[in-house]
C-alpha cells in the first residue's frame, strides 16, 4: 500500500475544457453541473485541484505512462528496440518520420497540455482570496516547477518550440532553443523561491503529502538546465544547495529505486506517482480525462521480457559487457547488473516467480538474449504485465544523479581532485573500489570519460544516456561517433539534426507561427 500521496482529481479536468460561444447571447447558457474556468477558481480547494491537474499530464500515454521513457531511452547505446511497431523501433534508429507522429507527437501534445494547465494556475490562483498565503505560494511554486519541467522536455527533445506563457492565446511563436532554456531556468528559479523543502510541516490541504514538487526538486532541475547549456558554475551552486539541504541520501539497496516497495524514498528528489489503487481501471491514453481512468503506467508491459510483456525495449550487449569491466571489492560483478538486466545468469535468476533458464530453455534466442529488469513487477507477486497496469513510480530525478552532475561541474571547473569524492559515494553503494586508489591523479579529460562511464552504469533505462551523449557533443565528434557506432549499430543511421525529434506536422499545419522544421527532416 502506498503512503499518503497526491491524487489527481478527475473533476478538475472540467476547468481545462474551453467553452465555445455562439453569436446569439440568449443561447449562451451555463450548465450548473459543469465547471468552467469562469466559475472554478474560487477557493483553496480549487487552487489545489487546479495544480493537481498539472501533475495529471505526467500520467498519460504521451508522457510518463509510456511514450516519454521510450523517447528518452531508445537513442542511447545501452538500449535497443526490435519492436514490430515501426514508430517505436525507429526512435532508436534516428528514423522517426514526419509523416507519422506516433509516440513523439503524443509527447509533444501532452507536454503542451501540461503547460496550458500550469498557465491556468499561474494566471488564476493569485486572484483567489486564500487565508493561507503559504499554501498559495506552494501551489504557484508547483505550477512553475511543472511548467519548467514540461518546457525542459520540449526544448530538450524538440529544440526550437513555442513557449506559451498565457493560456488565453491561441497561437504562439516558435522560439530558439536558447530562449527555451532561458524560460526553463526562469521557471525553476521562481519555483524554488516558492516551494518548501518538504510537506511534513506545512499546514493546509497539502499537509503531509508526498510526491509534490519541492525546493530540492526545483534546484536539482535548475542545476541540470544550467549543466545542459554549459554554465557549470551556476549548475554547481544549484547542486550544492541540494547536497547541503540534508533532505537526501542514497538508499542502501540500488534496486529500491525501481520497485513498489520503497517509493518516495530518501534518494528520490522527484518521481511520477503511479498507483494501482487510485482511480479506475481504464488506461489514460490522452485527451480529456474520463472518470474511469486509472493512475497506472504501461512502462512495465512495454519494456517487459517476452511472455511477460511486449519487449519493445531491451538492454544492449555493450551495457551488459560494461558491467563486467570492473569487479567489486570482493571480486563480484557490479550488483547493478542484476537490478537492470534479466539474463541467463550462472546459478539461476528468477523473474515473475520462475527461473530464467528454465522458462526460456526451449527458445534459444530468448535464452541467450537480454531483457529489462528495471521497473518490472517481477518479484513473483504478479504473473505478468498483461493487464497494462503497473503502479511503480518513475523516479526521474535521483540524488545519485545530483552527485554525479555535481562531480561533472567540479571537473569542468578545474576541481578534478574534489570530484573523486562525489563519484565515490555512488560507487560505494555498488561496492566498487576507491577511484583515488585505482585511478589516481586523472586528467580533466580522463575524468570526463570516467564520469561518462559511471553515468552509463548508474542510470541505464532511466532516460539519461542519450541526453548525456547529445550535450557532451559526441555526435559532432567524429571519433566519438565512430566509437558509438562500434558499440551500437543503430548509430550508423544517425544524420546531423536527428538528435532531436521533428516538430509534429500537425503543429506546423495548424500554427502559422511555427515555420521551421528541425534539421534532418
């Protein structure tokens, strides 16, 4: 059973539906059973329900229910797709089609739905007379954080996109990526000023609720945005706040970050809240919410091993091999391997209550293949994932990420020796040797390569690897690109510009202010 969580009110969806007018004012009737934006924003409850709806856009198919993890994962060298669905398989092959906006177009649409909802909160909540001024600040802080997060994904995945700051405007001008990052940073800066460190000691309707955005989440994403534009000094300052806040630490067991049983733990800075208990049993495919929608994820079935899920995403052999590069202090294989990959392990490996070798013994191709273990309900409590209803929360910002991003900032600012300690905190959990001893006095470039290796093994199938490849400029470095091709043949089809997804054609057709398609399409 989950701890007390935020629940995303379906009733509030009504405020997000624009009402249309007719020329004859006598026909313009108001249904007293249907809430509109004009009559909704009245009190504290409305404000909280309004911001809950902004979170709701994280739960549907276009975002973290299914599409966004695929878009973030499949282009990296640690992940591949042999999906029979072309739109999915082509993501990792850098071959998404302008003619078919499946998956990437759904994400584009859903992110803007989240932006629109956040804008409604930002526009309307200041005008509500609320006795609890701190609650108002927290609601607004969450809206700015979530808008920043949606813009972060849009700018990061689609490059030059519109940046709507008002919900009342129909068309929005396409902006440069530089302008996009500026807006992302601004939203996170505003958010961190308004948000609490946690909700344990606040009063109001959100008291004690976990899963809501915090100051630490805003600062972590602010640092990440600065890191992505190469402002290492500003990123370092933001990450230092998170590290020094005392709110976060690594959990002892790496696998606890990817199961039902230790959600919203001390390592999790921000995670998407899924639940099998909340809401109905229908899947949230997109559009206006329906009363039967649940709050579950389709990630587990999409990534699931064969006969338990669809196996649309798989780890690569190079990821498996890289876990064997360095043994633990006691001579064992890196324990993160078994938390990440299902494979024919000597001595046996259990999944969904059965032994891997026994279950796949009659199928040699399965027996010798690799499958995703992260975010699977594979502990034996469920037979498979075919009901499409995983309740495992998606941890999209972990403290381990902050530690390694902070180490990267230190290295880029000439403090390579200091970076060792922050990397070692992550390595210690995996029981890996002390880098000070095994690789003393690394140069800045050697440390860059080491951090890339550390991030590859700490965060596979968590949506970070290709972001790292792109921001490090490896695709524009001929030697690095050839290295990637040697590790993952899918990089052989990369062409300049296809590190980003295309602007969906429907957006270009319907918005006269969006005129520039991304390079390569």
